[in-house]
C-alpha cells in the first residue's frame, strides 16, 4: 500500500482552504452572480457573452431592455425593485432603481468609487446593498436605513448574502454564520442561532431562510419553514454545487447539473426542468430562472413567472447568450470553461466552480513511505527551527510576572526538560489483558517518543490556544455526588485486587472489576504504586483531573463516576461497570477479530456507536461549563454498557478550556500514538479540534476494522496508520476497498450512510485544526447517517438492544 505523501496532504489542506474562496457562482435572493432578478417587475438580467464588453442586458415583460452605460461588469444582483452591478475591476458600484416602471431604458446611479479598496461578492436585499472589500473581507453596506444592527467593523467575511430585511455572512476567523437585519425583527438572530456552532463554506439567503453547505459538504437550511423551504432533500457530501433561494422556496443544482426545488407548496418542482442541465440559477420572490448548459440561454419557472412575463414555464427568454461566470484575469484553481476564449471575447477566462470531493486532485504516485518507528527507542521528529524554539522560550520568560515567577518558570523548565523539546506521548495502555504488553502494532501506545508519521513536517503559524486549567482544588476533590470509599471496602470488592479481577488499564493505573457490599457492579481504577516523586505526582494529577471532571459532568454518553478513595499513597476511582467492554476489544481483540456474528458487525450499529461517542464529546466541548478537552479520544476509551450505548471514559489527561484571548501551550503533548493530533504534537497547539482528530481516527477504525497503527501485510509488515491507509481511498472514491469485510457489503441506504461517515472522518483528520469540522457538525452528519440506516431494510434483531437515537 502506497502511503499518501505529506506534500499531497499539504496540497489537499490548501485546496480545502482555497475552496472557501472559489465557491460556485450561485445566486439566491440577493447574492452577486452573472445573472439577476428584480422581483417586483419580473425583470431578468445577465452579463452578455461573446462581446468585447460584458455589459448588462435585461428581459422585462416580453421585451429586451438595454442597460446603460455600455461597460463591463463582473457581478450583478437584484432586489425587490433595484438592480446593482460591480464594474470589472471592482472599483465602482452602480445601481438602477424603479425597474418596475415602464421606462424604455434603465438609468444608473453610482454608489461607490474607490480604486484602492475594490469590491466583490455583491449582495442586494429588499432595498439594502452590501459588498465585501477584496482581500480584507470587510463589509460595506448602502441604503440600510432600516437596519439597526451591523457586525463589528473589524469582522471579516468569506461571503455574504442578503434576504428580506436581513443579511448573513460567513466569518473568516471561525467559519461561523453571522446575521444582521432590521431591529424590528428577530429573524436574523433566529437564523444565526439556528446555525450555532456549525462551520459553513457557503450560504445563500432567501426571503426568510438561509441554506448552505457545511464544511463536510452537506446541505443545511435554517430559518422560517412556513412553506417547507427548509425541507431540503438528503444528499451526499457536496452533491449540490449551487443554491438559489426565493421568498418561500429553495432550489439547488446537483453535481450532474440537474436542478431540484423544494418548498413553495410544491409549485417549483415542474416538468419543464426535467432533463435540462444548468450552469447557474437565480431566484426571485416567487420564481426561479436558470442558465442552461446547452446554449447559455435562460428559462424560468414557478407560480410568479407566467403572470409577470407572458411566457410559459420552460420557455427560453429572448436574450443573447449570457456568461456562466465572470471573465477574470487571474488563474483558476479548478479549471476553466472550455469555451472561455469565445465567451469572454479574448478578454479573460471563466473559472469552473470548485466542488468536493469530485474535483480533488488524485494522489500522485510515490515510492513506499518510510516505516513508523517500531520501538520506543526511536527519537521523536526534528523539532521546530532553533529560531522558533528560542522565540517561544523568550516569550515564556518575558511573559512571566515578576522576578520570582520568572525564576520559577526557568527552574520548572529545567526540571521537566520541556524547554528542550522533551515531548511525551502518553503511555496509555489499552484496557485488555489478552495482548502482550510489548506489542506495538496495535493501538500504538507503548512509546514515549514515537510520533505520528506526519507530525514532523507540520509548520503552522498561529492558532487559537487553550489555556490549561486543572481542577485539582480541595473543593473539587470531595464532590457532593461522588461517594468516598475506604481502601478496605474496595479491596474486598475486588478480591484484594486479584489478577482474576483485572480487566484493563487507564491513564494512571490498573482497572479491576468489583462488586460492592450492596451488590453494585463497578470498575475500580487503582493508581500504580511508585516510590519516585515524579511518578507519584503524575498519578496524583491524573487522579485529581478525573475526579474533578467526572464529578461535574453528567451525560448518558459519558462514563459515570460512582466514588473515590484517598488513603495514604493510594488513589482509586470507582466507575459504573460497562458490561460490554471497550470498542477497541470488539474491533481488534484477537478473540473477536475472526468472529462474524458480533453485534458490532453491522453498519447501523457501528454508526450508532460513533454517534453516541460524538454526542458525549460534543457535550464536553459545547455544554460543559467551562468546556473540556479530553486529549485522549480513542477506541479503548469508548466503552459499551449493557444496552450497547457508547460512553466516553478516562479523563486523566483532560484539560479545561478554552478562554478568550488565552495564549498557553501545555507543558507537553499528551495522548496516544496513532490518535494524537499531529498539529498538537508538532507545535503544542491544543484546541478542541485535537479531540476531533482522535474521533476521526476512531471513525476510520469503525469503517475499516483496522487498528490506529497496524502492520500492512501488503507492505511486508510495515507499520502504517489507518489515516494513511484509508484517506487516499476515500478521496479516490474507492471506499469499498477499505471497508471491514466482517460487516459485509452495506445495503443501498446503508451505503450512502457509510459514505457520509467516511467523508466526515476524512475531514476530521485534516492536518490543521482550522480545516476540521466542529463536534456539532460531526454530530449532525452522524445523525443523518444513522437516519439513512433506519430507512434501509436491514435491522438489528436483538430485541434487548435500544437503537433509538439518544438526545442530550
């Protein structure tokens, strides 16, 4: 198996970022394109092709109306009664008002002229007009007298779109949706709250709703649903390449360039669009028009069109051929239209829209990659440059408050070795006693220095940093909801901690099965006894961390803490017993590998386990106050109770965060080889997206049945990560080649669900955290995948198992 080279992964990451700036030229109720509608008069306008100037030409009530001046434009957008356009070059904005009148020609008014700050992404609502400044992403608006609330002047946007009395945009910094509008309506805030923590790559606004693609390419709609305009069809990732939203309906172009519409009482799904393929579409309040692929002509449909135009739905408008996209002088990331030289009359090219995953470049052939370190003696990857290391050290020293704090910081650095690049991968032993302790081809947990194969070459400048907080205060060590046990009680419960009762290991000790005096079955984690002070301090810290976190978080997808014990040097934690053990055992234990009758050998059940775990992590990130970063998400820390409900466990490495404007790097990278975030390991940049990476690896384990790091027989036993094994095949559309054969081929609807999980996993393991989805995005995708399985013919036969989707 050929490994995916880092150079290609870097290209892929850059491609995802580039995608955000090269989305399809779609046009909704108020987004700039080469096609526009003025709703009140039923006027349809476009930029003319095959002429020296890309001028505006309009069709209104059966006649063509010329638009002056006769100059080139890069984008136009229509509102209720107005049309606006950005001149080619972006330095000027012109508008034409009262297009509902019977004037034979349209007269323009100039709203903006500046040769320094150029405009793009024109957006016209009912009456307000907005655009972005090229390069900075800053927003400028005009005629917005009724809009009392605007985003901060420092906000930078990837894109904006306007609806009726509101506008929305995607923030560059977070990919979150920000909406603003008239102070007399809460519509804007309701839509913004609907998107919550979702990371979006495109949005389009309608009359009272917004639809867009999230970072995994799925269609999401929020806002009013009075006419079913939010009832978007379930599609595959990046199935839809363009959107157009009207007053109470929505339309989209599929990858095959056919169009689909929903909402509006079903009046927009008409026969006239069947078998017709479109380059772009645009919606007015009550009708939609599209530019056809065959001859770049315009056809329109919807209940509002015949009365306004005198034409029937599906009739071609008497307009000259129009441009499918603006003529630009820059190069194109995803190719050009074949006819661009003719369409632009030699004055530029037309870029094709970027659509994932279809447009991803295939991985180039490379020689076999070097094997992962087979033993813990191999040194870690080369650290960042000396200049960067010295800079970070100087920053730490200068940032210390007072001479005493500075001296303590230096002494601490010297004692721990952190200042000299002494990283540590947590030796988190998997909770199974059937594997040899020396094995290093399973979960990759034996090495203190063995890094993930790709981390040595990561060089990312800047990130949101989480400030580390331990909850080891005295008040947290004796919580109200955790019982305090004596050492004698727990010794009795475990038959004096006999080897027969040993069931595994956790972040700071060995786990035993026990039975309390009242009959409760529990799992008891006992800290390893050690005489060395440093070892004892690590055990104490992990104990305090788990006790503090589990005492204050309560969720059905997190393992529940029953109690604790502190006597002399002994530190023990008592949990509810998980009858069905760890997910890792069911996927990888030698006694289960060859079994085909396992309950987890069902795609529906595996997706349910993934969804359960994702909901538990989402609770930690978004609902715990303050939020929690787990830092050791892996299949051995996902346990299954007697109802096969998955729960996240082992909080010994967890940290609290984030806090705004915090700038903190944990003293050492912690986690498990194969699951640890390469960005976190390489640069000590810890964010909630580090947990997303670990969950992505778990998703790949569920799909492939492979360990996080395993020996690939096709490469003569060379260790390979499941990321490098599966991601190239997913990107190439060859998912079937890596699916776990123990589960069997997915059924029809299951196949779509499994594909959705695969694309979600692929995005989770992106090299940089900013390119990964949030847990809210992941939960939404897995919920959709699970619902697709419910529609299949397959079912889980055991009546004792609940497959009902759990709610927070």
